[in-house]
């Protein structure tokens, strides 16, 4: 046995944790090595000295007042209120017994579910994309009808935004939620219409659809909480860009086109 | 279910008298661990009361895997180590370790020695040196030494309380004793006198 290995075994030797064989080796080394013998005596001396420490013993009055002093520090609410927070304690207890792999499994499952939901959202958007009919004439008729419907829905939506009453916050909040959903649909529709409105004479209509798309995106991005300042900005945009006038003009133009078409189809009327 | 567990169950359901019974039952145990760790009466009082406040808040989380005594040891040690970590970040550490806290060392000397000024002085000197040696230890070394030699816990119990391997406890204890050995060497002649 070396001196180093002997001294690193002092704790085990002191605690009587060594095997008989190891004990015999230690005894033999300590008998033959003065340096280790001295180190061992100093080790024991240190412990013997340190355990001579006297403890301060508080008197009985200290112990009698212990609870009163502690009670002053206890939370102000009555201990009986603890039963009200028992549910989270139960949940914490339950969580603490779940092994680590349980959390990993739950995390993986959560990721899968999130991925599935996100996938569904993309699928919904794809489904709402309007396909362009193969026949060009039919296509233009369809685009015209879709544009009319788009302008009509946008106008109704913007009227709702312009007439939001900030005094009735609860009502305004529920309106904004509904308007955000409609706006999202109209933004998707605008993306298609901007590419479909590619005929000569449809440029102004295309610009209007683009302007509307920007405003609709602002509505879509409104906070879930009723955000008076953002609504005010949208109202100003609608007003400054003269959106209602442009929609009205476009609707009049569409109506005239329809009248002309009807006239040509039935000249006697 | 042990008597302690019945009281814990009752206390967690809002029974204030059950909580008080637990405090009365364990106040000395917790105070003396705290005193052995800190070496100062008022600090020990604050630490022990912090432990009972934690017990009060965590009654619902006590699962009964360990005895309440072991659980209180663990909370006391963790609270002490956590406070020491916080103290380490303050410049006050030096002063708080060296200032005379609240209980004069003469308070801990047995009463029969009061009549002999020489013995009294000798005993005070020894206690001063012992305290100085303890103050040389890091909080973890002091905790291991205290639990083993002042609280008389086994190395296995200390490992469980501190949530470390038994080998770590042994090496920490060895280091602590070596450090105190150096601190006491200077005063060795005084002790032998």
C-alpha cells in the first residue's frame, strides 16, 4: 500500500467501512510508516477537537415563543385557505411521479398534433383557392361574378369597421373577431383575383383589389384584444383612399356592363 | 400511515393545529441543524423558521417517500446552501463571517467553568478556534462535516439528503477535515495546554 492510497482511505478507515483485508493492510502500513501514522493521528485529533464544540442552548422561554414568532411570518391568509389550492398541488404531485421519458413522449405527441393542425390549415387554404375554368369566356364570366361578390363582401366588411362603436367595447371586440375571419377569406380571394383580372380595361379593378387586400390584411392582423388605435388607423386608410367611392364606381361600371350585355342579347327590350 | 403523515395530511387540508403540532415536534431538530450549519443563534432561528415556512407552503407536495425528519434535513441543508450561494455574491460575506453575531461565545461555555477565569478563558479560546476552523470550510464541506459529526448521520444518509453520491460525501469530508486540520495546527499548542 502506498502512502497516498493509505491517506485517501482515512475516511473509510475512520467510518469502519473497509473490508477485513483492507483493514489489515492499513494497520500494517500505519505501523511501518511514520508519516502516515502522524497524518492519521492528526486526522483523528482534528475530529476529536472539532466535536468538542459547545452548542448554544436557548432557554425554555425561547422555545415557548417559537410558534408565536413563526406564526407572525406565516402568509396572511388563514391556513384553512390551503384547501383552495389543493388542485395544483395534486397536479404537481402527479407530475413529479411521471418519469422523464413520459415528458419526452408527451412532447413528441404534442409536436405531432401541432404538425397535424398546421397541415390542416394549409390544406384548408389550398381548398379555398379558386380554380380558373378552362374555357376563357366562361372564365371571364366567373371572374366578373367573383369580383362582384368580392367587392360586395369587402364593402360590407369595411362598413362594419367604419361603424365600430368604441364606446361599446365588448360588442366591438366580438365584431372584430368575426371581421378578422372574413378578412382572412377575402385576402385569399384577392390573391387569386389579382392574377385573374388580366384583361384590358381591368387594370383599375385590379388596383382596387390590391388596395382592398392591404386594408383587409390590416384587419386580419388586428390584435385579439380590441385595439382601438389600430381600428382608428384602418378607418383613416379607408377614408383617405376613398375606398367606398372606388367600390361604388366599380359596381356602377359592372352594372352598366351587365346592362349592355343584356341589351345586346335582347335588343327588343 | 405514520403519525407524522396523519398530521401532514390534516395540515395540508387546512388543520392549523396539526401544523402547529408538527412545528412543536420538530422545532428543536431543525433549529439545531441550522445552528450547527451556521454557528449563529439568530441566523439559525431565521433559517429554521424559513424551513417551517417552506414546509407550510409545500405540505401538499410531501409525498411521504422519506420520513419527515429526513425531508426537514434536506430542506434545511438546501436552504442553508442556497443562502450561502446568495451571500457569496455580496461583499458582505467577509463581514458576516467575521462579525460577532448575536450570541457571545461565553454563552456556550458550561456553567461550572464560570467560577474559574482561567478555564473560562481557555474554553472561550478553544471555541473561538473551533469556530474559526469551521469558517474556513466551504458551505458544502461544512454541511457534510456538520451532518456527520454534529448530527451523527451516516454517510449514506448524508448522500441522500444532499442528493450526491456517497463517494462525493467521502471526498468532501476528507477535504473538510484536512482544511480544518490546517486551521487548527496554528492553535494546536493552545489546545494541548
